[in-house]
C-alpha cells in the first residue's frame, strides 16, 4: 500500500510543486497519476522514493514511514524514473547486477529473473552491450528490468511507457496488471488518458500541485455525463 497524507513541497524561489496532496494506492490495484507537465507528478514520486524530502505531511510505503524508516520502505519499491539516461558506461547486464547487489538478490535468482525479464522485453541479445549504445527505448527497458529484479511489492513508475515500442509497452502493461492481481500496489504517472482508461482501477488527477480528483474514471464520467473523458480532462486542466 502507498499513502500520501497532506504532503507539500516548495522549491527555492517559492514554487510550490506539491500542495497538501493526499491519496492512497491500495493493495491489488493500479492507480494512474494523471496530469500535464509541471503538475507535480515527478516531484511527488521523488518524495515517495526518498529522493526528495517533503516539507510537511506523511508518506508511507507498505506501512513504513519513508521519512522515519526509509531503508525498509525503499526495499519494497521498484522505481522507474522519468530519465533512462543513467549508468551509460555499464553494460545492461552490469547494470542489472549492480541493482541486484544493492537489494541482496542471490546469484541464482538474479540469473533466472534477468533471463525471464530480458526475454519478455526483447533485450536478451543486448545485455552485454554498453547502455550508451542503446536507443532511448532500450534504455527504458533496461531500467524497467533493473527496477523489477528484486521483485518489489510496490511499483512506482514515472511515465514508464515513454520510448517503448508497442510490443514492449503492451508487455509492461500486462506485467503491471499481473503484479496488481497478486495483491500488490502499482502507481504510475502519465498524461495519456487512453492508457489510464484501459489500465487503471483508479486515477488521481493533479494540476499545479493540487489533487483535483481521486476515484474511478467511471465515477469521473458520472460527474460530467454530457462530456467525453478527454473533454472532462481538458476542462479540468484549464486555469480557473
């Protein structure tokens, strides 16, 4: 389970990126974190993973307070950032082994999981090449494999479909559904409403650091029965 309670974050210059945000991701569900660029999605996810500290509020992962029991919380997380251009001088296999070492994954388990995940994402033949030689989509795939190598309970995915080819995007969506169906929590950010509509159990819509809506897309549609979901979303994003 993932829980945000009255979380705020202000950066230098007085920019309030996240303003009193509260939402939950329950076990067994996929929640889409929806909003335009600059809405506070990435800042929220970086606080959730402990990369940034909130100014106020409480964030919990699997019952652990990220500010108090950060290591225990992070051990439960599989995080894919919005930037796959990392560790470029390592080979794909070296990167996966590096992440597996951090999480204490046994040699037997990492070999089995690396083989399985690489096959699902079509990366088997590229594992022993440097990441710097990868395309953007391939870099995204290797980050996904690294994030999942320790079989985390909570998945936190920041724009995970960006750069993926249709086959790999489909595979990742299938894996997200499988993971949630096993009783785990998945939070992923997106600004593509169609993806959220097909995949999510619930959505959190955020704009300028404020949560505008939390619930199912059916519930949102019932609030605006005369409009399409796209029209509703565009209207919500307009400055009031």
